C-alpha cells in the first residue's frame, strides 16, 4: 500500500533535548511524494531518513520491519572527536499516513 504522507517525529536525542542544529524532541517533519513539507531540516537528518521515508511512500516494505508496526530510525551524528562535539544519535518514529 502506498502512503500519502510519512510523519517523522523526533522521539529521543541521545545527549539531551536538542541536536546540534537545534531540532528538539517532539518536533515533527511531514513528507509527501515531493519531499519535506513546510519546514527546514538538517541535511544530515534528511540524508539519514529519506531512504525509509521514500520506501514507505512507494508502498515498499523495510527489511526487518513488519507492516503496520512502528518504525524507528536513527540519524547518526559524528562522535566527540569531530566538530559536532559528541552530539550523538537522534531517533525518529516514522508514521505512515494513508489520508
């Protein structure tokens, strides 16, 4: 089944409540077949979650996930030895929407 939209919600940030570019826990990003709707997002986040988002929008199944279950996907920021100063991982819940 193809989905009309996918909502990506930040549910956890490994090192606190905001990531290096200021995204916060609870922030939502809505995607449709044309991409991100009405919001700016970090390019690292987009690169990390676009593959599963596009797969869901096209009705494809994700390896290791049962259809209908919640999908969690991570955005991996570099560790402490880089310019990001150990920001850690940002975890997204991907929710497909049929309407």
